[in-house]
């Protein structure tokens, strides 16, 4: 059976731009939000350990270190912007907006019609739990988890379209999934 191939069309590009614009229309209201207690504790945890130890803990994903992927977000932002919450919110909203085209491409791979993919990702953008991810900065772990999980799953679903030679190299998606686990350590998100 020949593999299905999906090409990005002008309709796909328009759908993705509409979805991102729709998401940003509601999400940009969160850009002026402040910090919550959890976020300050998370930031202190990474600041106390330091950037070098945080990078080592990121590589050692089998250790019980507290969510080492969060250091990739918190430490550079703290270094360049201090305790100004605006850049933190912009980064979180940007990561969520980046996951929209990935979710759209996954929906296109799973359900070929453009209209179905558009409606699925529209529900993804409007879901009530997404509001928590946008307005609460302490959920950066879940935002990172969602981005890497969607990217790994999309890559995994996309592999059979490339032919049997690429299936052999699917170990890359396995490593992405391990990184997802080390970033968020929240497997429950998959089943919500």
C-alpha cells in the first residue's frame, strides 16, 4: 500500500495563520500578568542550583532532580530580564503559539481533510485548560511538555510517509519523548 503524502497548501497556511491569530486574540491579555508564588519558588530552585548543574541534571534524565527542563526557560529569562514578568509571559505565550502549527500538522496527518484539522485545532486553542497554561506562569512545564510531546508524536506519525528506510531512524522520536519526560515529569497530561 503506498504511503500517503501531505503537502502544505495555501489553505493549510491560511488555516494555521487564522488559528494563531485566534489564539493570540485571547492569549495576549495574559502578557501583563505577574508572578505567582509557585513561579518564584521554581525560579529560586534553578537559581540556587545554577546553570551548569541544571544542564548536567538535564542530561541525567534518570535522576530525581526537580524538572530540569524548566531551567532552560527560567535561567536565561532571569539572566537577561531579572524579575520583570512580561518576558516570561511572552515566552510562554510564544511556546503555546508554536505548538499550534505542530498540532495542525498532526491533525492533518491523522485526518486528511483541512476542515477537520482546522476544527480540531480550533478546539485545542479554545479549550478551557489552555487558559490556565496561558495565564499561570508556573505551568511552563506543561507548556514545554505539550510542545515536545506534540513534536515527537507528529514526527512519529510522519515517519511511515517517508518510507521504510526512515523507520529505522525513529529512535530520534524516542529520545524526544525521554526529553519530554525529563522536562515536565507529568505523564497525566497525556490522558486528560
